[in-house]
């Protein structure tokens, strides 16, 4: 067995493919997945307009807030269940169940006769609607060579962010007609994604290297989330994702509270949010073309760390310039680290557990976005502007956990399906950009 050096395992020996060549040479099913994500996310109105819908129907603000909280809880549950479905039924079937089921439940929401029924429906629709996330992550990992997975994940995030950016504008236009039409449009979009998946997605794709993987490690007859829990490094990574999402969500929770208290115009909050969205949409793909060549630990640590630095800067002074600089820095962290952090499950998961690894990752991040608003409001009311130092500390912990989680996995049984690029020997996780590809790179395309 030929041993690999740290430099080889970090993947600094090979240039990664560019944006266009990665997209052009991806299987058509990946293109369909990206289109489906845009369609689905651009019509994701329920969470945005649930409170307004309920208050218009005569429910109290407290009832509407509790329903919104149940939506978040259902989403976390749905991601975990979605991971199981993706492993057992395959990504295509999971997406079909998610889209058709959520369309039916959204329609039922309009006819819920009372508050308990409406609450149950909200919980179910949020859970079922999230089944597709682990399935999409699993399908992309199955269809994409490891050295291109970070770039394809960046494309997935771009599709998602485009939809999320346009959803409030389209939703506001439909809401002026009626909330019935708003939610009917969401249900129709989900059905459209289902039709697309039924027609164009493969039933159970074979990923690049599947034969070699199967020879390296036999698929066990049973699998569960217990296998994910036994992957110690992956658990550190999940904690990092959880802590990072707690901090990340503060731009929509603590930042507006701080701006309002200091007497600044709410316009500066809008500038910060718009600046983040604009930069992520326009710059993340281009930045990924560069950072995908770097060692994974450096990318993850830098991404997580810059988020903490950006939020710490908010604590310097309640000035517009400080808000802009802080937003620029934590947005840079998101741009640098986001694709790598979200691609990690596909790089390290055994083939038969890809759905559960992806489900655990999405659930950890989703749980952080649910806990973050509560923790942020609590700390802000009790610690004042020192709240930003607390969040910088939490980001520091995320960096520590992330660096451990992205460490070498040569002794980790959960990662033993990955093959050493030198001689086919079992080794640590592939760097998605620089490990040797089983097929020769087309150098003429690297400038794309």
C-alpha cells in the first residue's frame, strides 16, 4: 500500500474544474435537480406569510407565532425522516413523496376547520416539504465525482438563493390577490417539481466509483442514524454546523433589535440583508472556483471564523459603517465556506448512508436556526451590545469543532469507503477538488 502525504490528502496536487465545464459535464439529472430547486424555493411562501395568513383569518399573534414555531420543529423532523427515505427508497422517490405530499397538505391548510387542525397541518406540511433536502443532497453526491462536488454544491446553493430572494416579491404580489392564490401557487410549484422529478430523475443512479466502493466495503443489511452517531469526526462537524447556524441567523434577529434600539433607520438593516444576498448570489460561484483548490480544513475554518469576526465587529459601535463592514466580513465567510461545509456529508458518507448523513447535517443546521432566534433575543435583552461578543465566542467554538470534524479520517470506519487516489488503498476523505480523478482531466477546459 502506498501511503499518501498530508499534501496529497489535502488535495493540493491537482487543479479543479471550472464553473462552466463542471456544469456542462454534469449529468442531465443534476440540471433537473437545480431547476427543481429554483421552482420549489421561488414558491416557498408558507413560512414567509404564515403569520399574516393566520392573523387575517382571526387568530391571535401568539397563536400565529406558535404555529410558526411548529413549522420550524416540523422542518427539523422532516430532514431526519427525509434522510431515512433517501437511503431506503432512493432520492427520486423521496422527492416525489415530498413534493406531492406537501402540495396536498398546503391545499388542506386552506380548509383547516379550527386551530388544532391548522397546527397539525402546518407541522405536517413543514416536515413533508423538507424530505427533498437530504434526497437532493444524496442524488448530487451519487451523480457527481468527488473533485466536483463542492462546485456543484455551490450551484445548488445559487439555485436555492435565487429562489429565496425572489419568493418574497412574488409572494407579496400574489398575496394582494388572496392568500388562497398564494398557497395554491406554492402547491402547483411543488407538483411541477414532482412532475419534473418523475420524468427526468433516475430511479437509483450509480455514482462514479460505485463498483470500487462496493468492493472496498460491503453494504450492511441494516443501517440507521446510530451509524452516523458512531462517526466521531462527523459529530464534531454537526456541532460546528449547529453552532454556526445559531450565529448566522442573528442578522434577522439581533441585528434589527440592535439597530432599532440605537435609533438608526431601519433602512440600514435592509441594506445589510440586501448586501448579503447580492454578494452571495453574484460571488459565491466565482469564489468557489478558487477556494475549492484549498485544503478542506482551511476552507471550513476560514468560513466559520469569518462569520464570527463579522458579528463581533457589530459590537464595536452602532454606526452604519460598522454594520456594512461587519456584514461584508461575515458574508465573505459564508461565500468561502458555505459550499464546502454543505458538501461535506456527500464527501465522507458511506454510499448506503448518504441520505442519513445529509439529513443529520440539514437537521443540525435547521435546529440552530430554530434555537438561534430564542437565544439571540434572550442574550440581547440581558447582555445588551455585549451580545455580539457572545456570538463571536460561539463562532470560535464552531471553528474548533469544525477543524476537528474536517480532520483526517484514516482510522474512522465511517469513511473507509473512500479510496486512496494513489493506489486504490483505503484512505481519508477525498478533497473534492484536488485528489486524482479516475478519468484524466481535460486541461483545456480548466479555464472555463
